[in-house]
């Protein structure tokens, strides 16, 4: 036996010999079991679990904190606000949520601009905005109340009122003096009679031109409506003539139950070819849209002054209206009473007495003179004061 054989034998002898166990054919065909992968050490497994637990704890804490913060902000958003008394608040055109929230907090209307901005933005949703305007915030209003109000656009409304019988110039003067309006008025006055006397509501900062546009459109619509529904036999040729005569009726009487009667007098005169002889037309011819000063009487000499509006001298209607008539005067002219009266004179009670003949009229005038004398109002010291500036005098001989 050589050395290699000895080593092999010795090596073989050192290895334990496993007995050979015969396998059945089925067992021989079965795949051998794959060995399991090496397991992580307990130390490495512990570090990963700890990290994941820490991250999950942070996430849960953040979620709880966010939910708690949201509900806190929501409770503050809906809670009674700090405002002690009602206050006005202005949202300018183009103002965003950040600017509005800061201004609300600065004015003591809300307690926290950030809560108003974030919760309010969520509450509003997409496509909704806060509207410009001036708002009255009630004392104790919550942020939600304030947001709802600013979103609604229900801002404070102001009003400007133009009485019937105002001239365009007088209306423009009133518009110019209103401190809540902004912007310039048209440099060229609209035609007399083209603005509707009424009350117009507006928000602070509305342009004066916008009010003028509303007045023009309203009067045009009104005149067209009344002209369409005029009496079938009305002796007027156009809506312009309707407005002109209505403006005279407007200045002659302020009593609702007299306008249609006064209109019948002037229409009867026009039909007979008589001069209208209306003192308000004389006044307009002398003073225009500014109107007669309160302390300036009408003198007898005024009735002889040549102006296009002096209906003591001209025949027919004047060239245009002498004021802006209201609905009542327009309707009175469009549908006048059916009378034969040609004259009227003041009766001392704010109204007038009417007459169909000159004889009746002269008797009414004498009665009026007597009443004036009894009241101490008959002042003829200047010699040219018209005794009764409100009456329709005796027509001139033709």
C-alpha cells in the first residue's frame, strides 16, 4: 500500500459511513426541498420595527393634530365675533381674500385673519368670491356671518331723490353734491325733460354717469309706454310734445287730482288757437334750468320779454320742456279730463278754480284778489308785480 492509498484509506476511515437507504421510484422523483434563506438577526429586525413605529406615530400625531386644529379653527370661525357695535366695512374692487381678512382683523371685526382666510377659503369653494361694496356688519357677527354677507353682495344702499319738476341742471347739481357718488358728470347736459324724476338706489362709489344713464333710460321707457296708451283723440303730434306740455302741467300744479283738469285747459287752448299764457314758461325763458330765485317775483314787464318760452307772446307750445315731468303729469296730459274750461286761478288752498268763460274767470280772479287782501298779501308797491303768478291770465286778444 503506498502513501496515497494510506491517506485515502485513513481519510475514508475518518468519515462516518451513512447506511444506504433504498428509495422508491416516487421518492426519487420528488424535488429536493429548497433550503430556507438565512434569517435576519434579531438586532436588525428590532431597528426596522422601531423606525416604522416612529414614522407611524408621527403620522398619527400629525393627523390628530390637523383634525384637532381644523375643528378648533372651525369653532373659532363659527363663534361670536369681537365686534361690540355695528360697523361699516368697505371691500374695494379687486381686493383678495388676504387683504380682506387682514382689514377685517385690523378693524376689530374678526379675531384671526389666518382662520378667516383658510377656513373661509375652504368654505367658499371654487368659483365663489367676496364682492366689492360697503357692508354693515352687525355686532357679534361670527366669521361665517361676515363671510356670508360679503359673498352675498348685499351691500349698503344709498339713495338720491329727484322731485318731479326739477330741471336737468338742478338734477345735475344734486348729483354733483352727493358725497357717496364718484366720477364726473357729462359736460353736455341732456335735453330738458329727458331724465325721470324718481328715487335711485346705489352703493358707495357708484359712478355719477351710471345714475344719469339710468334716468335717461327710465324716462325714455316711461314716455314711450304712456304715449302708446294715450287717448285716441289726443291733439298732440309726438312724444316730444307730450313731454313739453306735461312739464308745464307739472309746474302749474302739484295736486294729483288737478293735473288732468289743468291739462284739459291747455289742450282746449291749443285747439282754439289761444296762447297758453303760462307763467312757468316765462320763468324758464328768463332763468333757464337754474330756476327763479325764491325772492324774485315775476314782474309785469317780464311778461313782455321776448324769449322762445314766453307763452304770453308765442302761439302753441314752447320749443321744448321746461322741467322733467313725472309719471302723473305725463299720464294727465296723455289722458286729460273732458272739459270746456279755458281758465284757472288759485283758490287760496293750494288748488285752483276753473272756468269755461272769461266772465266766470274774472269773477274767480276778483275772489282771489279779495282773499289776498284779507291775508295782507296784496303788494302792489312796485307797480309792476304780477298779482297772481299762478293763474292763467285773461288771454290776449287775437
